[in-house]
C-alpha cells in the first residue's frame, strides 16, 4: 500500500524549512522531502522520508509515483535568477522541464487517487517587464495581468510555468489523453523580494536590501548595486511562508485565479538605508551601480496591487517595514550573527 504524503521539492532551502516546520504541525500530515543534497538535520525529524535526488531524474520520479500516494506537491526546487542569466539553457531545463516532470507526476497521482492533487508553485516579480523608469512611476501598483514581458531567463521560466500549471489545471482536455481533465489544483504566488534574518543573501537580483541589512549588522561597508531611488516590493520570509500555507488551505471555490501576487512594503534602497541606520552605531553604506542589474530591477514594478489575494483568501501581511525591522529583522539578524 502506498504511503500518503505531501511532497516538497527543494526542501533544504529556507522556504522549504519554513514550510516543513509549518506543515508538520498539521494533523495527519506526513512529508516526503526531496533535495539535491542530503536532507538538513534541522528538518529530518519533521519528515516521514527524505530523498536525495534531481527533479530531472525520470526514474526517481517514477519510483516516488510507485511508492507514495502524493496528496499535494510544493515545488520549490529551481535554478535562481542570477545563475539563470549566466546559464540560461540549464535554467530552462531545470525550471521548465523540471516543473513539467512534477506536473506530470501530480496528474498521474490524481488519476490513480481519483481526486485533485494540489500543486503549489512559487513564482516571482521577475515575470514583469516595464520598459522605462517613467512608465514604472506612472504604472504605480500594478495588477496580475499587466506588464507580463519578463526581461530575464528566470522571469521567462516562471511565467511559462505559471501558464503550464494553469493550462493543466483548467484547460487540458483531449479525448485520447492519459490524464483526466480537472484533476490538478494549481496555485501560485508571485513573490516580491524576500528578506530573511537567518539566511545570507546569495547575490540575487533583489538582494540589494537583504545585503544592506546583513552587512550593516556585521559592521561591514556595503555598496548597493542599484541607486538610492530604486524601489520594488518586499516582504519578510515568515510572511512568505504564512502566505503559502494560507493560500493552500483556502477553499478552491473561493479562488478566482490560479496565480496571485502579494506585497508588504516597498521602500527605495535609500529609504531602507535610512530605516536601518538608527539600529547600528556605524553604518557605512554607499552605491556602486551595476548597469545590467539596475536595468533588470528597473523593469520590475515599484509595487503590486494585491487586492485579489486579500479578497479571495484574506491575505494580509503581518509586517510592514517598521514592524519587520522591530519584531523580526533586527533582533533575529543580530542573534544569527552572535551564533556564527
């Protein structure tokens, strides 16, 4: 008899850790965690089984399909934005073909179980593309259907995978098809820049604000790669984890779309620098503009209108900029570096 589980790919990442800790608190929930690397000891006790492997490994996914009854999939594994620009073909293979493999697994599971399988896909503000600063200022907080012209491989991958999930969830109907239509419940959030107090920034295109924070707490000088007037939406990692859990727990009948974007606060780089300065005795922050990265960030909206998420599944961030700093970022980032 197959074991009933929830599958999480990319389990070793911070988002994977947060979801595993959150989901493990729910009754009758066993978690199957998949990652390229051996499972972190921080989450081993919270999962039923951990599997080391690649989402491009068809034989591995066939094994999972045989051994487990997968009720929901949280597909977090991806090649992230900065590396995707250096290796676009590899990014396409991992981000698109890997996602197709997981969608296929979900539909096979749905057919064998005779009921819908939920599928969560984390998307990104990188799906948007605005052509000029003047247009960005004029657009203000945009809706989910505007400016869908990504200017990076990562953004292209994310937008296409959103469309694949929506297609298989809502439109896939073919008389000769192996899969039954309507058995996939695809849900996605386009995340803004995410700020974590316990994860070192890794050079992502939206990391100019997290890098500013992490260098400030270490007393290191830091030059932002975008100018002081650059603004995009951000939120804290704990709010991002909570948003995923809330969306996935929402009744499907209340959801009017498959893909939502959300936001919490949208400071400029200069405003964030001013906001964190009172918390540190010596903040040495400047600017060393990287033209390519500046152009990419300029193409993303200065904010998003998340009315759909607020109306459909009662989304509301816990943290604005002030409370994010006071309640989470400053105390937790200081504690993080004390332990290092």
